């Protein structure tokens, strides 16, 4: 393995992903840990506002520190490029989530849910909020 590939791999392994992809598991975890669920619908390889929201808010240290203690994060991704295709089971789970929570097909679309899946708050598109503003809105639910 060349140096650049090994450096990239070690960087990827050292950054934990707080985002899950399975709503059933997220609900179980939310119930066990008394947390809320943040469900985000994204098009990771085609939706510019989705990428900006992820980069500016969801990947920020401030948001991740808050989320670690208060939220279970679920991402329902709908990539278009062949190289980013999800496995068939994940596609089915994401489509089921879209049928239930995102019938308009809005991207990005973010929902705050209780552990039973009841919608508490929604954000349509990229709101342009800073991480601290987004956290404040989460707290106000």
C-alpha cells in the first residue's frame, strides 16, 4: 500500500462516525439512553446543500460534542453515482424512511424525533444555521 493510501486509511479509521443508518437500532439506542433521534435525508454525492450542511454543521466539533450526549444520529442517504451505491437492504431501509418521513423528497431534510419515531421538529433544505444556532434550535424543540 502506498504512503498516501495508508495515511488516508488511518485518518478514516481514527475519526469515529457518529451517524448510523438503521432506524430500528437508533430507536432502541434512543430508548436505552434517553436520547432523541436526528434523522437526516441526504444525497451525499449530488446534493450541494446536503454536503454544505454536513460540512458546516454536522461535521463540526461543537455539533458532534452535543450530539454525542443528546442524540442518536441516523443518515438516510440517496447517492446517485454508481461507485457510491448502497447495498439493497440499506436502499430498502432508506426508501421506507422516505415513505414515512420525507414524502416530498426534499434534500436535505432533517427531523428531530423522539425514541418512538414521533416528529418533534423539522428543517427543510440547508437553513444556513451555524452549529451553535442549530444546537439552540434542537434544545428548543
